[in-house]
């Protein structure tokens, strides 16, 4: 299973978990406050997993490209629990399962994209990257991918729900 496949699976599972919490809220099994707290914690854990996955994915890609072991960088997650509580509260106020699922799916994708870009910037082995789109890339992602190879100092642009991944280019590669 590829890095992107694993990331998309994490994103989907998090969205499904938040949808299940929403169903419990609608059924009266949990209060809105409990939904907010449980959702914030679930998404926070998924974000931490996404950052760890990005760190491992980058190390694995570089190991394959360089044909020698490359350790993880130890990328860290920014603690965003309060921001996630606010987002989950907004979802409750909006009253739609779609927004709840979107929060659960998009957060891990965003966290992984930021972490992978940070890893590319910090890695002594990388000097550039290119965008890898999915088979069903949107026009915006297709346009961004057309920019070709970008320096390691440029963070990959994303949008909500974007599952594009950066592909590192090693020094001399």
C-alpha cells in the first residue's frame, strides 16, 4: 500500500468515525458537547497519525531513491485541540453530517501535506519536489502539477480534501 493510499484510508476512516459520532448525536446518545470533545480528540489523533505517516513516507521514499537507509526526521504535530473543538462546535451549529465528515476527512490530509512539505524542506537529501496528483485530480491540482519541479523551500499548495502528495527529488537526482 502506497503512502497516498494509506493517507486516503486514514482520512476516510476518520471521516467515518466522525459520521458515527454524528449519528450518535442525532440519536440522542451523546450531547452536543460530547460530540465536540470526542470529534476534536478523534481528529487530533488522526492528525498526529498523518504527521507520523508523512515522516515515515518521506523516509521510505528517500531510502528507495538513495538506495540506503534514511531515518525519519521526527516531524511533530502542532497541538490544535482547541482549534478542532471550535471547528467541531461550528459543525454542530451548522447541523449537517456532511460538514462533520468533511472535518474528519480533510484534517488528516492537511496535516500530512504540511508535515511532508516540512520534511522536504528539512531533509538534507532533498533539493526539490514535484506534485503527484490522483487519477481524478481537480483542475486546480492539475494546474499546480503543471508547474513541474519546485524547490524544497516551496510548500505544496493544497485545498480542502486534496490528496495530492509531493514527490521529493534528491540532490543530484
